[in-house]
C-alpha cells in the first residue's frame, strides 16, 4: 500500500504562485510514476503533470511554462510549483502514484487539496 498526503493549497490572486507538496509513505519500491491531477466543479479529473521513475515529465498544454513538477527522493516527496496562476486553475488537486506489479497497474490517490485562484 501507498499513502499520499497533499498540502500547500489555498487561496491566491491571479498571477500568484503556490507550491503543493505530496508526502508519500508505504511500499514505494514498485512506483513507476507520480503525478498531479485536478478536478474542477462539474468537470472530470484531468492530468496536470507527471514524472516517471526515470525522471521524464509531461505537462498538460494548459499549464506548460507555468507549472513545474519535481521530487525529492530522499524525502519521498513530490512537488508542484504553480506560477502565473489563473482563475481556471481553480480545482482540487490530487497527488497520484502508479504502481506496476505482476503486469497490473494500481493507482493510489491522496485526499486532495483545494486551490482557489480569485481576486
């Protein structure tokens, strides 16, 4: 099992910045990718960005150039630096970890942290 705990959400004005953190614990040896998803009211959960165990990253077009994913392996912590925030970035942000064992993928989720971009 993998436990994920997000922190760092809050209220920020348009153009501002926030950094989200995701502390991971448990059996992390088979995790091959971690990422951030978000879900706005009335919308489906969408992938924001992810990073593989090898360090490859991908970003949704809507956040490219504004958001940066990073990790601290020693602390088992994933980060999301969000700059130039827009009202449309308002959502609950979820940390995700994908485990691949015996040809099966298992997704683990954090509880989510609210990000609100508003003046």
